[in-house]
C-alpha cells in the first residue's frame, strides 16, 4: 500500500512543500552519476516513505540499504549515506568504510546529513580517520506532511535532549522549519510562545528573519496568520493519560510511526501467517477520517464500519483486543 498521503484538501499547498523535498533529494541522487548504493538510517527510511516512492530512486540506478553496525553488502562503486546528525551513526559509517578498505574495495563515498551537518559528527569522522574519504553535504529535510493538516519534524527525542542532555539543537530545527515555511507561504506576522524552549525558538526565528529575509515581492498576504509554540514541559501530565479515541487506541497498542502502523497480514485478509504489513493512517481513507477522533464508546456502540475494508478489519480487530473498563 502506498504510504504517501493525499494532500489535495490541505488548507495550505503542502503538495508543493513535499515536492520541494522530493526535488532536493533527487537532485542529490542525480548529482552522483552511475550506479550507487543509498544507505539510510532506520528512522529516516520511514520518513522518506512519506516524501516519495522508492521506485523513483531506483530509476537513477540506486540500490537501497538500511544503515546498521554490520558491514555494507553491495557491489556498487559509489555509496551515499543519508543519515540524521546523530553521533552513533558516525561510528557505523566509519566502520563500514574501514571494512571496505580491509577487503581492498575502492569506492566513492558521500555523506549527507539530515537536516544539517554538525561539528560533533564530523569530529568523530576525523577521529576515525575517514573524514577525508567522504564528500559531505546536507539534505535540508525539516517538515514532513503526515496528513492534510499535520506537519512533523519527526524529532522523537527532542524533550529528552533538551531537558536531560542539555542539547537544544532541536529548538534550532523548529525555528528553521518555520522559517522555511515562510519562504513558501509568506512571513508569519504573529508568533506566540509559551515555555523556555518555545521562547528560544521564537527568538531564533526572529534572528533568521533578519539574517535571511523572505522577499515580499509577489508574496501577497501571508497564508499563515499565527504560529503558537508550546513546550511539552508546559503540560507533562497529558501524555500519561490513557488515549480514548480510535486513533489513540491504535497508537497505544501498535504505536503509530510515520503515519502508519504494522499489523499481522491476516488482519488485512492475507494468507501469510506471521508476516507484517504496513497500514497507512491518514485522511485519504474515508472511514479512518470519520472515526479517528471518535471516543471508543462511540465506535464500539456505533454501526459496523463501512467503507475501506482494511480500516474496517483493523478497527474491529483492535477494539476487540483493547479493554478500558467498558
């Protein structure tokens, strides 16, 4: 099943935003001529599935691999690493390059950081003595459309990084993402912030607007009037509460990642025991759009689901498994 959500009914032209991300990625791929192996970090692989189909990459002679601690298995003469700016991934990259060298393999290596390169990561590459073997660049992917009314930075550990580790780089990413929106939809006139990190993001955004101003020529009236920034720290209780909507049920039981869940193929009617399949969850599915925000009481007591047979099966299966004191 295709995971890319339909954005035709979005209030903003999110399709153009997604297409820009597609063009930027394909530009990187096309700039490296010949057969190549694209090695993606595990989390980023799911994110990219919301941007473009893997078939689009294969058209340019690209093999796909998931980054791991294991040696890279490919016969391609060129390797392109596409990874988030995380320190542990640098060790994986370095070890794979060293493993190739120990086998006498001569390859051309490229490394693109998502969304930006950071000094700490490059320092590790220097310590591992592989920095000079890499051509390094950036893939500025910040906001990913999950649905027609949802954009995500996919920063799973931003709260932990800010509050526990003292790493506030995610705050910079938030400001940069909003600034990137302004280039598409006009300068946002009203920025409201509550919380220390949100206030810092608003200040960074203000600096970005001064250093890299958005041209007002032909922009017209801004399409976004107000942005409200809220720290998770402002409300730490809500995430501890049981989710009582149908979408919340799926997240509690199956964990929604990149706008989809993994379920047994048998639930979807396939005769493949033990195999998992991905089911996209977005407004393209009329049934899911109708019941996603309904309370479980309403869903259970309502009429049997109609419409998309896959969502109907998933709905019945998960509600039967979930008990919240009905």
